[in-house]
C-alpha cells in the first residue's frame, strides 16, 4: 500500500459512487417525503470562456457546505449546476488565442467563426464540469443547465414576451456603449473610463458662442441649452435661433435645463441627443429629435454631407478646420 495519499486515484472513485447512488437528486433520497421542505441553490454558472478561477472555487465550496447541511436536516435539498456561454467575453478570449496562433477573426467567415467559438466554449464547459466534480460538489447533474440550451432560450423569449405584454418592458431608442471594432454593445460595468484633456472648440451658434470638445457631432444637434437660472440667456429660452452650418443653415430651439453648467465654457451647450448621455436625457425631457450622425463603424453618415465616411477623429479635425476657415 502506498503510504502517500493520492487524491486522483481515490476521490474520483468515491465521486463516481456518489453519482451512481443518485442521492444528489432529492427525488431519490429515501427519507424525503412530499411534505419535506424544499431547499434549492442554483449554482451561479461559471463562464465557459475559460477554466474556473479562485472565486468560483470558493463559491462552490460554500454552497456545497450549505446543501449538504440542509440535506442532513431532512430538507429536499436541490443544487442545480450549470455553465454560462459568457457571450462576448468568450469571443474576446477566443480571439486572444487566435492572436497567439498568428490569426484573427477576420480570417474566417461568420459561420466558421461561430462554429470555432462554439467548439472553444464546449471544451471549456467540459473542463469546468470536471473541475466541479473534482471538488466533490454534490450537485444534481440530471438537472445540469447551459445558458444556450433550447429550453432556456425558449424560457427567456417567452418571459420577455410576457413582460412586454404586461407593460413591464418596452422597445425604444436608447444611448448605449458600442464598440465599432468589436461590433457589439457593452454594459456600463464593462467600460473602462480614461480621463484625458481634449481641446475646447468655440463655435458661433446664432447669438451665442459655445464650447464643445466634439464639433463633428454638429450635424446631429437638435437644440441649444442654457441653465434655467443663468440670467445672461433667459430672454432666449423657448426661442428659435438660426445657426450657420457647413453645408446649410440649421434652426434650433433654445431650451433651459439644469444639467448645463453655467461655468463651463460660455454656459451655453449644443444638444446632440444621439451621441451624448447628458444630451440624450435632456432630449427625452424636452422631446427633442434624435439625429444619428455616427454609424456603427464609427464613421460619419450621410447627414454629415461631404464628411460622410470619415472616422470620428478625422471628421473632428476636418470640421474644426473648415469652421475656422468660415470664421
């Protein structure tokens, strides 16, 4: 007999016996009756973008302790395992792997890329399952769930439909974090903010001189805003002004909104609801039109006239130069 403990040889066999007994499924426990109180934990599904990390392991250890304790107390204890496809995170991780191989996602057509990512996720999913088993977690594998299982997708779709029918959700335009390179949106938690100093461009808007760091969005302006308590501009609130454009003149209404900082620049700001969070919220409050001037590729669209097709930063430089020439 080997004097050293070999967990690989011993623990794998023990777990197989546990699985064979079926006792991780509360329906198979002899002491469980219909009157037994249920106790259920849904394992927060680890992301199948890679193997589990320390946080996953700690979570499983704590949940296993709880479920075994409740099982011994006579509860109908159910612990449901699963994994999450992780969406864009899996794509990014897969692209890092491609980069190491000297490849990129642009080397494949859409279908081939999807299948390769699916294979990548499926392999990680299997690895995670083995990791959970190696920890001795007493989950009910007969109820294993993957977030792209057909029944899960149907449940999500039907839930959204019911919520829409009940008036709990609605569809509308909204300002989101979008990456032209990745071609997808990001949650606020996924965005990394960087502080930097950009030049202020002063532009003439009718009777006002206003400051902005984004002159290229001029084509999407739908109003000019001042602070309600700014006495300098009270006489203009509610009136329409004519603004000299680069291709044609624009007519904009002057609105009063407390989001304007009277100490920033000249205390007057242009409002572009389609491309600024504060402007979007002000636009909603004042029922302003949302005019998109930047497309999903990060370039100006047809609203920008001769600047259409330019990237945001190229357009910013060109628009600033042309405005300066026009005085």
